[in-house]
């Protein structure tokens, strides 16, 4: 080593530690003690381990080095509400009815948000505002389900969270119209990072539908690190959607943490179209008997996009049902990952769990990794899982061609049909319509499908 | 004029030679039956005519309406009026029956330079044809063959044929797996399409369907060749005596 001189590579944690120290003296200083402690804990967890590497089992297919080495300007320093409603148009659901909470670069944008037909007692709005107005309502739940242990990105979100949706539905209350939560990122010459944080609390026998959208208005580089905690009380019902349409240069890492009490019914449909590097984590915990959970996912990628979906369902109590179907359509040199884990705890007898992942490769350079998994510690259960990776069925292509459709049209139709199974699970009509159209614009040779619609 | 002229056609599937010199001429207005034991090449012949990939033609020619059929892509064969009713129709979840059939019909109409049908015109066209095949209209909204019973799939094939109105229809063992009632419905659908502007080739193992779709000519395919041709009576004789004697006769004649 003589004669060589070394400059230690900069530690990617340093800027985060420095930024945190600044905020602790500034914006965080006036916050309630519990929140400051929770932030500190998040930061400590992150500093302890740093960014994950592909040596970590949970991250073995996804290299986050591009995120680690990128310096991000905190989106908190960007302007928020300067956006016109017209610019928002392409990413809203055109015939959308109901309430809309819009966040621009992480800031709540009251001018772009609409609240209507919200039954009395329901609270829907900005988490930051709720923190100022009724901190106890937030303290009861925030960070109690999505723990910073285990996921360094969730830890960073805990440390730096600023705003997001707060939705609370009191017992026996039904919110008829879906509540749409939209996180928009606009172009900024310096890449920025935002930390959306959502809290959805559904009371006993209450019902609500929430759609969570992440979208980039410009093709810029930025990072979204989002965490949503959803708590559903006994016999409550939550229909949740996540629609990820970030810029194709953006990084998106998001966690949805679901906590279900006895007899509650939850569905989630996660659609990933955008992003350069995307990681979706979904963790669900059955905390009472007789819960039901349906998980659907669709990831459609092209170019060099990389989308990683990790789901984990904990059957901690008996007689719960979980059904899961994730589908990937991978084109170009893109890569899609599904990693599923269903854990049936020792006492969780009469568990019914089904997990399926199917991948369609549209090009020879696209890559899919599929790892469904079950860990069963109870003995009276019904569980099955399956996965497939393949190309279009040539027999089906020939069948369609033999009726007069050309080869490209036949392939387009079959590809569209493959995706439809997931899209058709979307019960919000306006969202279904928008998704169908966007799917057509994403996949190759869709003209024929569009004509036939 | 002959609509279809097959001359000395040989073909192999995954390297194995199945057709070994088939000669067959079918004219407009005629119904031909092609019978034969399992493995004789009946389905191979049907699929070669439709242009199934991996069915390799190794010799001979097929003229359709005077054109080289084998040079055409499968979709162009369909647009020129060739229709294969599949022995095993493919299930395609996510593609609606009506939606699919309208796409197919309009692809054919475009090819012929005819105006495309809109959704209303299409529905008017197909309504009567669903009744003809005893299909409930709700079936139009279902996914293509997805979860259909064997009988429903076969009826759907004939329904598609009724809508697309081919000039040459090849029915590949459409009778297999059908109970007698379903068979009558299918046969009725096929018979309604008999006419001077169309030729129909019925490929079958059993003569039962020929009680309902009465053929003008019956051929026996054995060992990859047409071993014998005759009238309606030949089918009845085959039913009684089986196929072995035809194969023996053909072997003795050196064919």
C-alpha cells in the first residue's frame, strides 16, 4: 500500500444525518416530543445499517446503489402549490367524482384539493395539519404498524416524514365516494426527495375506498419514499388502490402496512407503470379472526425499468383468508420481481391462503424473477401458491390469426387480456377507464385493441 | 371450378412425416367428409390448410381459388375465406367473445375493402346467429371459450363460422365430445350454411355426424394418403367394417 493514497468513499448516510441535525434545530424543534423521538428512532435505525445491499435477502434482486449515491434536495424546500389544475388533468381520473387530496412535491395543495360528500365525523385531509390540530389522533397510530426496523427506507420515512393523507372513518360510517390521494412531482433541476406519509384509520363496521396515486408531471429525476399505514377495525372494510406513474427517471420506494382486526375485509390493487427503479413493499397483519384480504398487482415495464414487489402476509390469527394475484408484463430490457411470503402462525388454524404470480415476457431481453413463498406453522390450513414466467401462448396466437387478426394484433390482444384480469378488479369506474386507456398506450401494437373497444 | 386443389401434399410435424402425398379436389357447393383412423393425418391436413406454425409442408401444392394457399399467412387465408373449426378451441380469458369476433370480422372486411361494422351493426348481425346455435346472448360478453363446456366451445366455433361466412370451412372433429342434442344443433348450424358459394370439409372419426350433415363425397385418409373415395355409402360401410380393410386394400394396390 506504500505510495498509494486513499480517499475514503463518502458515506451515503452522512448527508441524511446532516440534514436531520439541521431539521432538529429548525422545523422539528417545535414538534411534540413523541414525534421527535419517533423521528430520532427512524434516523438511528437508518444510520445503524445504512442502505441495503444485494447481500440482504430482501433486496437481493434490487440494487439501490443509484439511490444511495444520489444527493437529493429535500422536497420540503421546493415550491408546492404553484401548479394549475389544468396541468394536473392528465394524472387525475377524468370523470372523477368524490374527494381529492393533492400533494405537490410533498406539500399539501389545498387549492387543488376537493372535499365533498364526506359523512359527518369522517376526517380526511393533510397529516401535517392534523398534527397541528389534533396531535393525539395521529399519535395513536403513526409508526405503530410500519416499524422502522427491517426496512431502511421506512426508517428514513419515519425520520423525515412531512405530510400526506390523514383519513379517519368513525365506526359504522360508510364513505360512499372514493377518496383520491394524489402525490405529484414536478421538475426541478436538482433531484429532490419527498417522504409522503399516509394514515388510514377505518373504524368498526366502517367502510371507505382510498386510491393512492404517485405521478410525475415531467420526466425528471427525483425520489419518492412513501409509507402508508392502514388500520381496519373489527368488521371494517377498506378498498385500497395504489397507482404508481412516476417519471421513468424517478426512484420510488413505498411501503403499505395493513393491520386488520377481527372480521375486517381489505383489498389492495397495486398498479406500477412508472419509475426507473421501483420497490413496492406490502405487509399485512391479521390481528383478529375471520379477516379477509385480497391483493392484486400489475407491473408493466419497458426500457430499462426495474420494479420489485415484495408482499408479506402474516396470518397471526385463525380463520382468515388471503388471496393474492400479481401479474407482470415485461418488455425491452426491463426487469420485474415478485417476492411473496405468507406466514401462517402456529395458532392460525383454518387459514386459507392463495398466492399466484404470473409474468409475461414480451422481449427476449426482459427478465422476471418470481419467488412465491409459504411458511406454515399451523396444521389445519388450506394454502397454495404458484408462479409462471413465459411468453404468449403460440396456440392462442394462431387461433386469433386463423380468424383474420394479424400477428401483431393477436399478440396485442392477448397481452391486453393478460393485464385485464387485474385491471378489471378495479371497482372505481373512473380509475378503471383511465387505467384501460393507459394500458393501451403502454403496450406495443395496441391500435387494434383500441379500435375494437 | 374447383375451390380447393390439393396435389401430392406432404407435411411433417416436429420432424415426423404425417401427410405423404394427399390429393383432394373440392368444388364450391360441395360437402366432403374426410374420415380415417386415429393418427392417419386428418387433423394435420386441417391444420396445414389453416397455416398452423410448426406444421411443415415438405412437398406438393394447395391451390385455393387458383391462388397458392401455402404461401399465405394464416390471417390472409382467413381473410380470403378459409375457416378452420378447431378440434380444441383455445380458451382466452380476458378477451370477450363479441369483442374478438368484431375485431376478426372487421379485419376481414378491411382486407376486402368493405366498410367496418360499428358495435350496433355488429350486434344486429350476430343476434340471429346466436339463436341459430342455441347460444344465450349473454355468451357474447363472456371471455372467449373461457370455462366453456366442450359442447359450448364447438357451438362457438360454428357460431364464428356463421358470422365470418367463409368460402371454405374445414371442421376438425367438431363432433367429438358432443352429446346427440349438441350434435344436432351444430349440424343444423352447418347445414344452414350449405350453399353454392361455399364448400365444407368435415373431418371426422365417426360417421354419426354424417347422418346430420350429409356429405356429397366421402374420403378415407390412411397412412397420410387418401386411400379411398366414394359416396355417402362409404361412410356407412366404414361404420360397419372399421378402417382396416381400406388400409389393406390400399396397401395391396401399392398406394
